[in-house]
DNA sequence: ACTTGTGATGTTATCTCATAACACCATTGG
DNA sequence: CCAATGGTGTTATGAGATAACATCACAAGT
C-alpha cells in the first residue's frame, strides 16, 4: 500500500458512495492539485485486484468495499435519486449462477447492479 | 422504425454478438461511409427502450435481443475468450431481487453480466 | 390552406472515461 | 555490482458518449 493507492482509497472511504474517476483525479492532491489520470487509474486497478474497491460499470464509478473478504464478488443496489449505494453479496447458487451452469459457462467475474430507489427516496417521492 | 434505427438493428442482428458503438458507427454506411456518433447513439437509445437491443455495461457494447418481450430485463453470459454472449432471463425472486427487497430498495433496472468461458472455449483450453 | 406541435434527423463541437508509451526510481536477489 | 521487477511521473492519445442547435416530415386543430 503506497502513497497514491492510500490516497485513492482514503478518498473513496471518505465519500462513502460511488465516485467518478475524474472526481478522484480532481480531489487527489491535498493542496487542490489534480493528479494525472494514470495515477488514479493505476491505484484503482490495484485496489480492485485486492477487493478493496469495486467498479460500478453501469455508472462508471468506483466505490470502497464494505465487507467481504479479499477479491470477493459483490452486487450493488444503487439509488438513482440520491446516489446511495449498498453492497450486497449474492448467495451462491442463485438463479443467475444456475443459468450460467445450465448454459455450460464457467463464470469468473460478475457485474450485478440494480438501479432504483432507496428506502428514504421511496418515501420522499 | 425509421432508416437509421433499422440500419443499426440490422448491423446488430448480423453480428450476432456484442458490438461496440464506434464499430456500428464505422459500419453504418452501406458504402463504407461512417455515421456521426449521435445518429447511432440515438438509434441505440430507441432500440433499447423497445427492448430490441441491450447494452452490456461491463464491455461498453450493444447486442440485439434474443427472446424476451418488450422492455424486459435481461442478464448475460459473456465469454472473455471468444466474445460469444448468451442472453438469459433471471427468474423472478432470485437471491439478488430478495436482497434488494430486504434492503428496502425498489429496483427498476438491472445490469447482470457474468464473464468467463463458454463451453467451447472451456474445452479448447 | 395555415400553423402549431411533436418527434426524427443532420451536423458541429465537446465532454467524459480510460489507456498506451516511455522515462525514471527503489527494492531485491543473484 | 547489476539485472529484474514493480511502482511512479508525464505526455499524449484513444475510446465512449452527449450537448446544442438547425432542419425536416408529419399529423392535429382551426
């Protein structure tokens, strides 16, 4: 865990919600100086390999992991209203995994993201 | 169903696998002329609304729908080896949907994509 | 027929997201 | 000492997507 990696993780943990890569780039320097893109992307790549950070493909954003061991699979519930995101852990042998098996596929990595409304926004609407 | 929309759908059906937006743009003109990006992106947006095309977020590509009614949810099995993609339809009440419900989220749209190896590539390896 | 509204298209420009390529530096193990 | 490895800094560019505005076709209302 080196300087840039620590800094990116720190920013993600501080945000507590998904952050866009270029927002991380902009906030990278403690003095307000932006980082160069590869600095942040390389840190994200590392943190993702470690399972400390996840990429949320449907919104091209990154979020610090909450729970789960090293290099684990994760699924996300994302509120389109307020941006809140919750990490959940799909059960082994769920219907998607079964469908994959039935089709003869060996799945190594999943992207599972649900968009909708969180409890708070559901009430507010 | 207008000209550009028909053309984009035709390209996707002809490909039979996920195609990148800029590949569609490049192949758009029957005379080899490329389209302008908005032409293709607007067609994709329309086709996606109709449920005739799906976007695969994890690889930023688009694929013609195989089965499923209008505006249905879909999940994908993607072979990282040969690019083959299979559309599957998650059962209602699978573990992800249950997790969402338990968390109080109302999910309107899902992105479910599994990466791995198709039967053919699994044997080949 | 006029005209008004709507939805589609064409076009230019730009924005966002991500990576290639190369130079440099530190650590480690032969 | 000196490769080999892995991390970082920097420049530049590639890839994905959309904003904004002009134009066009068509149907509905008067």
